[in-house]
C-alpha cells in the first residue's frame, strides 16, 4: 500500500510541475525563442531584401 501512495504522490508532483511550467511558458514574455522558430514552416518565397525594412 505504501508503494501505491508513493506512486500517486510522485505522479501528482510531476503533474504539478508540468502545469506550472506550462502556465509559466504561456505567461512568459515575447522574447524570440529559437526552439519555437525551428518548428515554423520554411518560407518558400525568394529572398527579398526590402521585405524586412
């Protein structure tokens, strides 16, 4: 029975860390994130130097 209580407590602890991390990520600033940028689709348009101005 102690193993079951330890497993449930560990699961709740990990779930709490996940929820807090998720909410912290959502509430975070708008700083550029290279991990998030790497998941964006590639731009198929040819390079246009005037577009970034």
